[in-house]
C-alpha cells in the first residue's frame, strides 16, 4: 500500500474538533508472536517528542515478541525515527541509510523502515521511492499505532508499506511505552503547533495544536509515581500553549498545579514559546517546590526585524521583560535558549543584536544553529544574500560567547551542595555516577551505586563548560 504525504494538506487548519481515540490501539493477540525470535534496532533523531515516540514504538514491537538489540548488525528490523527541523538531520538519515542498504544486500530478509517527521515530508517520501526502493516501510507521526498491521503485511505478504497521513491530527490514547529510564519519564500533554514560524516545518509534520485531556495526563503521572518514577517532563511542541484549544478555562498553569499536587518529586516542561508564557505560570512555578527552576526559552534572534521575518510574534523587549520576571520570581532559575544565525539576509547589525542579547541574558547554555532551509516553509522562498562562510563565522563567534557564559554560570556552583537525581553510570567514566541538578546541570559524581534512582545532596568539586563534578554528601 502507498499512502503519500501532502504538503498542501498538511498546511490546512479546518478548525474541526479533535477526536480523542481510546480504542484506536488495542493489542492484536493474533500478532503477539509475529516477531518471535526476531530483533529490532531503532535509531532516534531529534527532539524529546521523537524520543518518546521511540519508547512507544519499542513497546508495540515487544508486544509482538520482538526483542531489542543495540547492535544494528544483528537486527531483523531496523527503524530510523527521524527529525525534519534541520538539513543536517536529513543528511544524517540518508547517510545512515547507506549502511542499512549494505546490510540488506548481505541479508535480504532484514526489514528497513523510516518514520517520524521526515516521513511526513512529501519530497522525502518521493526521494525514498525513487532512490531508496529497498526501504520496506515508511510511516509518519499520526499513525504510530498502525505499526503492527504494517509489519504484518510486510512479513506475510512481502509488500512495501508506505502509510503517511497529512492531516490536522487526533489524540490517540493507550499506546504503550517502553521507557528508557526507570526514574524519569516523558509525558506528552499536547501535540502539534499552530504558530507557523516562517522557518519551521513542525506545524506541517506534527499537525495542529491539540491538547490531551487533563484526566488522561494526571492518570499517567499517578501511574508513574506508583512505578517509582521521580521526575516527569511535560512535552509539547509549544508546551505552554496547553489548553488553548479547549472550550474551557483550563490552561498550562492549571495543569502544572494539578501535576504538582500529585506529589511527584520533580516536574519539568519543554519547549516553551515566549508568546504563551503567562504570569500565572510563573506564579505556579514559584509556588511549588517540585516544579524545577529550569526554563528552556528559545529567543531565536536578538533582532526585532529578524524576529518579525521569522514570524515569532514577540519583540526582544517583550522577551527581556519575561526573562527578568522569571529571574526575579523563581529563585535560582536557570534559563537556556535556542538561537538561529544566518536567517535569510540577516545583516551584521542584526547579528550583533543577537550577541548583545546573549551578553545581557548570560544564558546557562544555548542550542545554536545555522538557518536551515525547509522546503514548503515561507523562509525557504526568501532570497538569501549571506554566504555559508559568513554564516559559519557568525556561528563560531556566537558559540564562543555562549560557551563563556555557560562556564561562568557553572562556576557559581563550585563548592555548593545541590540536589541531584542520580540516573546511572557516566558514559565517559563507568566508575562515576551521573545525574542532573534541579536546574538541569549535568553532574558526574563519585559515590555509592546504591544512590542510583534517588535524589541526593551533592557537593560540586569541579566545574567545566557543560558539566559539573561532585561527590555525594550525607
């Protein structure tokens, strides 16, 4: 079957009611042995939403008796869960597909698939059909729960399955999740986005803004508490717009308070759009100690003229007003951001305005990127007079400044005692434990492994640009 995505359809917002589907996914017992004796390998690109999608996919596969492997060479099913935000991610996926092709040449029975945001792009699926004909399965962000039936068709009928829907989207409840951590969990509270920033493909790949019912969210959080989880991160493409699609007065500040009242130890939320960050939200964060003093607040540019061309709906002055409200009202609050350089026709003066904002805000860290043209977005049609060499120069200059302030922010922690949720062993040094402070600082720790899964007091003994070192104190 071939169901192609459509960029034209993905743009539409028909204002029809969102359907909350509680019976779209019911485990098909007849498929419970489909993957018996077979293994799967998933490589995930992109945001936290993609990471949580992969947790859902893993659970679906394991309900069919597939077993996970971290060795792609031993996998019977290889799936790339993709990101469409930047060209670099596209290139990585297509480069990785070359490795998968070599495996399929050695073993034609290997099933290869692509899902996620790239799969929602019309041009990508057309390229797969033309140049990557050996890819067996392509599905998008709206029909993850269809994976069992798609795999059944491939395995029993040896048919290629392309099933991607370009639509506003509904909410599919009851999809299981195999979580990557035993101590912290992603919890979707909403899907999609209606902001349509001129550079961003997300409203096309993820559909319209739609919020889950509070009852379903709180039920999930309470179940996580029963299972021993210490931390939840509330997820959405524009998380603090939660509830704006409801016909009732229940917004992000109300949900934050209700989640805080469940008693879960730690609450975080990403990603925030400055346009929707209310004073009421700040009040709730200030009120509850289990809402962490960490805010990711993308600014994207420090120039009002660039922000206007980006369609960001706020000025740098409005951003700074919000920034200082957060700093004033939330003690010890750390703030990180996203910044794009080289937006079409960004002048040197506009770029300097971005540097000035970084100097003023002194962010704890920033994710910095060169503008990436996404086909189908308004920014992709803009004339661009800036050379790639100049864009790279600006990125390097920005990164030097960001790194300086990141190190300065970390230095404030030296010799302080801070709460850290210990998550496991450090990837770089198996003799050390690793965890995060309440302010989202990564800490490598000397301490007893019995601390894993607990929030403990840690004295910071050394400081680096992107991490801290510490030791557990009694």
